C-alpha cells in the first residue's frame, strides 16, 4: 500500500527521463539545498520530545513558538503531528503551541504492554502535555476525534481551558444518530478490527482498500499511517472506538465557557449533525457552519479559517488564573 502511495505522491516516473546526472562539482549545491529544506522543515520548527502520561504511556510531544499564551492543539486520533503543521505555524507567530501524537501508535514495535484506550486516558494525555510544559491553562483547539477529547478535558478541568473550539468533530452519542456512509463503514470495520489482533489482520486488507480510494493524494502519506500494519490498525481502532464509543452528551452541561463548534454543510466524513447536537447541548455553544470542508481538508486550512479560530480565542478567552 505505502509503496503505491509514495510512488503516486512523488510521481518520479514522469520526470526521470528529463533529469540528467548532477555534475560532481555541483553536489555541494545539492547538499546546501537539502540542508535549507531540512532547516525549514517540521522537525526543526517543532522538535519532538517524550512526555510520560499519568498511566505511564509515552507520548511524542511537539512544541513551537513563544509567548505569554499557549495554544494546545488536540490532534486527530492516529495522525502524525506534521499533519497539523499549518495550524502550528499560524499560532506560533506570537504564542507557544503544543501538540502530541496518539498514545501507543508512534514508535510502536510490537504487541508489548496494553495501554488504556478510553477517552479519559486520552484526555489525561492532554493534561500531561500541559503539566510537562508547566502550562496552567491554554487555548484548546480540538480537531476531528481530538474535538471529543478536548470536550471531555474541558468538562473535567474547566479552569485549565482559556478558550475552546471544536472543529469537524467525530462524536459519539448514547443513542443511534445520523452518520455518513463513510462513518457507517469505518465504524463497522473498526469494531471488527478492535476485537483482537487476529481480527485486525483479517480486515486489514479491506481497510487499506477503503482508505486508498477515499484519501486525497496530497495527504495520503500521512493520513494512512495507522493502516500501515495490522498491529497499528488494531491499536488505532481501539483508540478510535474509545472516542466514538463515548456519549459526549453527558459532558456538555459541564462546559460553561463559550465554545466554538465548526462543521460544514457537505462534510461527508463526520456527519454535520454531530457538531450541531454538541453546539446545541453546550450552555454557551456557538455553531459555525462552513459551506464546504471535512476533517481532511481541515488540516490544510486557509488563512480565513485560521483567523476564525484566532479571533474566537481572543474575544472569548477566560482570564489567566
């Protein structure tokens, strides 16, 4: 699967015939160009370090920027941090920005020790990241499945959240609720894969077929990470079901601060009604419906959307305690 993704992403076959050998006396220029690209890359911009969560789970954490305020990006479940690079670079202009990668997936080499996958453990990861960086409170932005995690964290420790915005959330409810065809198929496959590693191996190929046909080429090399092996798929599905299997309505009344909830009219990945129900159930929820977009296009958000997030956090922030 990944050989195909990388081949199509690079499209080198179309240019090989027109590229000649680099003269030996110009190899130094190639090295300089590579160094410049690396110096401006995500790894240099937001160095990775390890933070240990409350239950001992190691987390890959990324920090960038400086400022008196901190923005905490709660990532989409199972996605590499670099997928949210545009968000990080925007807010790191004048603030400190923190994010992390989902527990148990990145750097995993085998079955090893089972780690908690329920939403409470994932919300605790958020606070572990803040505590490590000695952040008392932060502007919290939840993306996709991270929106549900951010919501639960804000309900459990509201004093630590200066503003809250939830973007194209993948939420679970206690009763049956509208789902897109993508959600129906994905939840069905995830439920099967999460039963056991043997079950994950059995449905791995089906997952790959579904995701290869529905993932845009420009982000496929990142979005498809949790499907790279049956082991990663098993862990990913357990984490995701810990999110979508949680009834978020039990938390809504506990979040008293103004909360921006964003979806779109044509999101065919996470049904817009989920965000609408969340916004309606929050005491001070503010619903924003964009004409277009979903949680994949969200990662390459243009400046207008990022300014919406910034304007909301500036206008509705709770004073630092």
